[in-house]
């Protein structure tokens, strides 16, 4: 299984901290978000990893220990995550794990996703706030039919956390849809919006987070809270991965 980590964004809501550093390299309890992510992938046997870089790309290239495939989004300042994923289309075409580089998650969440019988799915959390800036999901049973930040609270069953996984067929559907958008000049969609689009006609499922801690680092408040609340167990799985600093 391959994994792609999208790390091209400016991290504008974390300025000035992200002026000269991508937010995936911000430290939480002494380790970068990206280090936690790659360690979680390695622990689950996922070693074929691509990172889509953009803002401060060279800092990520220097920081990461190879082997890692780098894909550069030179238009990161004017595009969104779906375009970064489009640039990785040759890498992901046979199935992959999708990760946003600002998501701090325990490897147990990824293990749960990989062990799920649903070939195309995403980690969800049913304990959520309707006011939080996360994509909410409308579900019928375990199947997802809509992902939307502004989903009516009466329809929202959970929030979409991630990571997500796609089978070869699911990856092909995703690539086909994103390619159509790009050819129409639409390069500013969130990936989760694209997931929502294909979920309307292709089976995409929610896999419940088995109560592991996670945090999306979008703002300074998010960063402060993650540093305060991160369980000590998160550092237990980092020993197998070293970065070049």
C-alpha cells in the first residue's frame, strides 16, 4: 500500500509561525507533525510514501529521511488540496492512503482503517461539534453520502477526520473526477469536497475512530491545545523513524 501526504499549503492561519516553515514541521512534544505521521505509516507497514510539497518545499526535502517520493506543487499559493492530489495521480493510481499533513493521529487509527473490510473509507468521529471547522458527514448506516463543512446539524452523523484509504478502483474514480475538474480550470477544491462528489455515486464508508486522540492543526489555538493534550503514548512509536535535522 502506498501513502500520499499533502503538505504544499501555506498554513496561513498559523502565521507568523508558518512564514518560513511548513506547518507539518511544527513541533509538538519535540517531534514534528510529519514525523508522527510517517512513524504511524511505518508502524503499519506502509513504507512507499509520497509527500506533495509547495510552501518551503526545500525544508521538507532536507528534513525527511529517504526513501520518500517528493512531488512539487509549484502553484501551491493559488491552488488547493485537490490539485496537489491531481499532481500525485500517477503515484496513487493503484490505491493509496490519503493524509493531510496537519493531522496528528495515533497509529492505531490507521491500523483500524487498514483492517476495515471497506476498501474505500475514511476515519470518522461521532463525538463532534457542529460549530467546529471540520467536514461533517451525512451517512446512511456506515456509507457516506455527503461531506460538507456547513452540513445541517440535523443531517450530520460525524465529522471526517482521516486518514482515508482508496482501492485501485476508488483511486481511478477519484483521479477521473479530479482530472475533469482540472481540465475545466477548477483547481481550488478541497479533497474532502471531491470525496463527497464521488460518494454520491461510488460507495465510500466511514470507519469509526476507536477513541484515539487526534488533532487537526489549523490555528494557533489548535497548536497550543495539541501541545497541551497530546498523550504521552504518542511518543512511544517514534523510535523506528529518524529524521535528518
